[in-house]
C-alpha cells in the first residue's frame, strides 16, 4: 500500500507560525494537503505559507487569535469559503506555564492558559467538526496537540497539566461521539521537543531535558508532524480516541539505574576492564583472571551484589594494592 491517503485533504493547523505547528503545516504541504495556517503573526504565518508554496504545496494564512472562540469560528468559515470544504483540524496552538507551586499562580494565569490550551482546542473541535460533517468528508480527522503532561502530571505545572489532561479527556470523549460518523479524534502528546516554548532556557536546562529523557535527546518538531501526517491519512481510519506520546519514552515509566551486562554489544569489541563484572565472570578466561587476582570472589555473596559494576570501579573499594589492581586490569584488557 502506498502512502497516498492525504492528498487534497483540507486541513487547518493552529499555531502554525513556528515549532510543532509549523512543522505539521510543512509536512502536510509536502504531502499534497491544502493547508490553512492559523497564527497571530502575519509575518511569520506568511513566511510558512511561502515555504510550503516554494515546495509546490498549496497553503493560505488566516490571522487568528486561537484563545478566542469567535476567531476560531471565523477561521473555519474562511477555510470553507476558500477551499470549499474541510477535512481536518490540528489544534496545536498552546502556551506553556510552569515552574511554581499551585498557590503561587494568579487567577489571571488560569484564565490565560485555559482560554488557549483548553477553550481554543474545544472551539477548534466544535467548529471543525461541524464543517467536516457538512463537507461530507470521508477521511475526517481532529488532532489535538496535548503533551506528556496530559498523561503524567508535571510538578510546578498544575495549570498546564490541567489543560492538557482536559485536552486528552475531550479527545477521548469526542472520539466516541464521532466514531460512527467517519471522523477520527486523536491527541499527540509531545515530550521535550526543541521549540521556542522553552523561551530562553539556557544550555544547562536543555541538557537537563535531554538527559531526563530515556532517549537521551530532545525531540525534533517534525517527529510530531510525521505522526500527525499518519493520523490524517486514510491509513489511520481505525485509530481514534488515542493519546499517543512522541517522547523518546519519557512517559513510559519511572527511570531507574540500569547497567548493561554486555555493553560490548554496542562497540562490537570484546570484553575489557570496561566490561561489567557479570560479563567477565561469564567468560572462562575472565573467570581465570578473577580467580588469580581475587581468590574466593565468585563464592562471596556480597561480591555478587557488585556484578553490575566494573572491576575498575570496584577494585579501589576492595583496598587492593595499586600494582595488583593495575596488573588485573591490564590482563582483563587482553581478553
Ligand atoms: N515543545 C515541547 O516540548 C512541547 C511539549 C509538550 C507539548 N507541547 C505542545 O505543543 C504545542 C505547540 O507548542 P510548541 O512547542 O511548538 O511551542 P511554540 O511556542 O514554538 O509554538 C506555539 C505556537 O502557538 C502559537 N500561539 C500561541 N498563542 C497563540 C494564540 N493566542 N493564538 C494563535 N496562536 C498562538 C504561537 O504563535 C506558535 O505558533 C502546544 O500546545 C504545546 O503545549 C510542546
């Protein structure tokens, strides 16, 4: 089956001027969809349209403040006026808000983050659905850009978390409303993704985010866009009511200390003093060296607890003379 299930579909992307929304608009344009780029900045929005057109795509810009339901309604109306139909809406526009305990937020903060991240998404779904139904789209879709914070609460982000849990909830409930009527409704839940949402967070903060993620790096906005493209396609007609993380396993669970028994699989090299004790003990030649330098080590129950370490880190703790440690390590390096 060729990937051809999106061509000529008319899609609205909110917050298309940068970040994930821009990537989504560009990927849709590259794949033959007609893209309505909604954003507040005319300059940036038109730049995205020009970039799509320069690659042979079809797009228009509609200036929209997505925190206002009336403007979202006008956006949908203008789309239908221009393209004559609507097949899908990506409600992506959103703001971050975080870093303080709940009591330090102001009521105005609540209104600000909910009006865009929650009410704006509701309006996109409501007016979008009406137009998609009227268009008799056979491949209609709503995609909401939620967050891993919609699956797993984030400390210091009570309000942002609440909006994103709300988006996931609306997504799943609406999926049931429209499952029989040919409109799929899904949420994309990005993890740490390199966009301007992080403002001027410095290198140290960005390193923290990368290291906090099991994948060891932040995501690229296009990695969310590719999922958006698939959900918009006719290949995903039976996927609805899902909240799908694009997060390098960030929301998969709680990280814990893990030591590879056989790290040499990554380098393609044999065992050495860099290998774990467990791997060395499994190798007959390694065992011979351990027996020579550390007689009784393999029978010692306490020593077995250290099998996830390397002899390099363990040897000084055992109080062995430096020359003995040195000889042992150099013999291990010849394995
Ligand atoms: N980047 C991440 O790590 C991350 C993680 C999880 C979820 N998200 C979500 O992804 C979505 C996109 O964020 P991003 O990372 O691309 O951030 P971004 O700041 O780069 O982009 C946000 C977009 O929303 C637009 N926007 C903001 N307020 C608007 C308004 N009132 N009306 C219209 N447009 C408005 C901005 O102009 C911009 O185009 C948001 O919903 C965000 O919560 C991002």
